[in-house]
């Protein structure tokens, strides 16, 4: 059962902005592309034994980068905020 939960929540996102959000008990995770708000809420509640008030999900488009005359792009991400 936990393998399914870890496939929804891939990794916590750590940055200056998310560190400030953690002071108010809001956490940010990278989630699977097909994960819904209900999936994220259930996974967080089961893994961390907390009550989730709200979940916000954002799709992030991958950046286009150039490397030696070739252009490529980074992968798309999906980010979830938990309140």
C-alpha cells in the first residue's frame, strides 16, 4: 500500500520560499503527473498522520535550455501545496 502512496508523492521541494511556508505548516511536494488533489490529500494523511485542510496543485512547464548549439528541454513537473 505504501508503494502506491510514494508513487503519488515523489519528493519534497526545498527552497527558500518553501522553507518560509513550513513555518506556517504548509508543505510542498513534487507529485505524479496524473495525481489528483484527492490522491495527494489521501497520501499525505496516511504517510504523515496529519489532517489536511486544502491541497493546491500546479503544473510547471519544463524550461528550454541550450547546450552547445543544441536545444533541449527539461521535463515537466507537477507541484502540490498542502495546508
